[in-house]
């Protein structure tokens, strides 16, 4: 082996070592970044629920919808967020068993994929009032405006307009408990589609950034649906990992305009029914216990 060949081989070995070193460095750097974010998340402990705050997440397996039953443990006043028609008997049974009094059946928006349980719950639990955002274009007993407060016992929900999936979408925040119910504005690692009803991607992007991701990092977010079995997220997680909302507004619009999702199966039945806030398809007879 002559001198030139030896020199070439040494140079090649040296180069590959340098490349490996930079790859290793990159790997360590990425791991450190990840570890730092995990440590940050661990520090962002959730606000513990007050002892007098009752919370129950409920699920509809047909439309993958989450409903939330909340109550004041002392006064027993309760609200339910996004109830589903078919589950009104289940929900009213829980309310009855726990000795709660349902004050409001609240809707984050006029849903396209299922019929709200508001009307049926009104029938099963007389005295319940249905509630929806004033811009939803739906009928209800109470219409909410931006930043209006809804009370149950001593607890307060603040309703914020978060349009974009539909015009009337609202996010319900309980500041004291560090939680927000985002409806379909923000889903876990996703967001509501913008290709039907009054959907508009730019409006949705601004709503989510200005009203939801601007909440404290440790706020826990509860969506109206999840299609992968996840139950909750946080502001910090979505700001880091939401594949759509971490992009620029232009990229977001591009993504949303190219989702090509199938039309929701129940939309033609659900939207007209929800405009009447659930006074639809309710059995004349009480369900058998
Ligand atoms: N496949 C479902 C439709 C699911 C769907 O379109 N969900 C709406 C919320 S009502 C959505 O925004 N989905 C967002 C997504 O899937 O990324 C059905 O037929 O009901
Ligand atoms: Fe929806």
C-alpha cells in the first residue's frame, strides 16, 4: 500500500468518525431537548380539583363523543356538557343516583355527528334548561354570549366564543379548576374539521391560539371527541405536539383544505335536530328502568 492510499484511507476513517460523532451529538442533543420538555411537563402539575367539585367524563361509542357531568358537591347543582340523545337515560340515572339536580344541559356547538341529549334530558329531569352559544343558530332555553358566566352551586363556567369549526362554537372554561371543554375547536393532537356547516380554517386557527392555547400551560383540556381512546390533554402538550396547530396559519389552511374526510353519517339528521336543541326523536314513553 503506497503513501497516497494510506493517507486516503486515514482521511476516510477520520471523516466517518466525525460524521458519527455529529450524529451522536445530534442524538444526545435531541434526547436532552426531549428530557427537558418531559421535566417541564412534570413540573406543570394540574390544579387539583376543589373538594366540592364533581367531575365525570362519559362516552358515546357510536359517535365517539365525550359528555361531561359536573356538579357542586354541596348544593348538588349539576350541569352536563354535550350530552348525547341515546344516552339521556344513562345520564339521568347517574344524576338521580348521585342525588344531583341538573340545572343546565349545555352544548359547545350545533353538532353534526350526533343528536344532543338536551331535549330528552329536559323531559327526564324536569327543570333542566338547554344552553347553547347565541351564534349557533339553534333553539335553546338560554343563549350564551362571549365571556358569559354559567353558575352551578358556587362553581363558574366562563363561555368563550371559539368559532371556526362552526360559527357558534364555544369553549367552556372553569378557571378555578384549571380545565377547559373545547368542543370540536381543539381535539387531542387535532382540531374540528372546517369543510361543512360554517367551517373556516383561518377563523379556527385564531380562535384556538387566542382563546385556548393562551390559557396557562397546565390547564387540562377536554374535547368533545377522540377517535383514538385518549381522554384529555393539556395546553402545554398541544402547543408542543399538535400536528396542525403548531404550524403557520398558511400551512394550517392548506392542511385543513386537504383533509378529505368522509361526510359524517348522521349529519343530515343531526343538524336539523340540534337546531331544535334535541326536541326530536324523543320516545313518548319513559324508558323502562
Ligand atoms: N366518521 C364520523 C365523522 C367524524 C367527524 O367528521 N368528526 C368531526 C367532528 S363532528 C371532526 O371535526 N373531525 C375531525 C377529524 O376527524 O379530524 C361520523 O360519521 O360521524
Ligand atoms: Fe362537531
